[in-house]
């Protein structure tokens, strides 16, 4: 189990990813992030880097703030 901040980020990422019609596999492929690692991010099991936050936000066409709120 990760920190509450990582878990909240993961929930936000999952919700935005699904609302934009991305599967985990597609988002992983397009960002170059391993699909299993993306799953760990969504479950709040890892502490993601700022660089990856911006990469994900760019591909999901949202603000990094949307993922962090």
C-alpha cells in the first residue's frame, strides 16, 4: 500500500484516463511507460516522478494539476 498522496494521484489518473477513452495498454504504449508500472501508479504503489506526471498529462490532454488534485 502506498501513501495517501500516491493513492489519490492513482485514482485521479485512472478516472481521467478512462474518461478520455484510453486503456492502460494504449496509454502505456503512447507514453513509453511499462503497462505494469502504469498499473502500479494507478494503484498508488509507486511514487511517480514529476517528469512522468507531465508526460501523462500531455498525453491525456489535461493539466498536471488535474492529476494531483
